[in-house]
C-alpha cells in the first residue's frame, strides 16, 4: 500500500498542468490528504479520545444566560502531526435549552453554537485560534475573534476554555419552568475539505466528542 501511494504521488508531482495558477493549491490539498491517509494506515486502532467538561457554570444576567467551563482532553499524536503538516482543525460546541411540557413534546427555547478554528502558521511558527458563532465554511473569518499564541499548549488552552459565553437571552430562561440543557462538543470533520473528511472518517484519533443532558440549574 505504501509503495502504491508513493508511486502515485510521484507521478502526480511530475504532471505539467495547463492551469498553473491553481496547481499549488491542488498539490497542497493532495499533500494534506496523503498525510491523513498515511496516518490512518500507519496508526494502530485505539479507543476514542476521552473528553470531560469541568467547572460548568451557568449564570443568568440582565443581558442573557452565560456559560463557563473547561474542556479536558488531549490531542492524539496523529492530530498533532496533522496540524504541523498544515491541516486545520475545527471544534464545535452546541448548546440547546428545552422546556419540559407534560401535554406535548419538549419545546426548544434557545440554541447556540461556538466554533473554534485551530491551525499552525509555519512562517511565523505561531499558533492561531479563531472563535465564531457560525461554521467557518459558512461565515469565513469576518465575524470571528482571533488570537495568536507562541506554543501549541497555549493555543489548546484557548480551545478548551469557555468564559462567559452567551447561550440564550434572559427571557428564554423561566425561573418557574422545568428546563433542561444539552451540551455537545466534537471535532467537526464537516468543516474540513471533502477529501480530508473521507480520509479522517472512521479513524479513532479523529473521533473526539462529548454529549450530556441535564436539568438547567443556574448559579446563585
């Protein structure tokens, strides 16, 4: 398998394509796909990456309902290698608040998303984290907040940390109603280029996720 991939890759690099303006982009994407495939073939099957949410705090203020907490997980070596090879990782946290109703299905009263984009800048040797309320393949970077970091650990700390994230309007949360909150977190493969989605699908190293539903309890 390795010999076949290497042979095909060498033949691709020797191609003289007439549309030279897009050749570099195509080759960069193919290199990233090849990196993921090599990691998949070389890796040994392991358990999915464990994820935990610590210090969850839900606080109601005049402007809305805010969530704070800390994700606890470590990136597998395969994902660390992918970042250094130029592959961008996307994480998404989804929150949904539902109100219980005895006479019908529960009613969804609020929903929020928090998308985090992590990538490495080889020219500056710095790490970049962008945060957006929408998927980056839909919104681009126009509505995101971004910051650069000197080390991968500093960047990962920013990825894991949630501080005063507004997840609902104050009017959405009724103090006298029974409401539940569902929290989901995952490595979002859907925001990767299509070839990378295929290469990463089914690989345990790329399966990072957390899901929990509980009664909505506000901090005093």
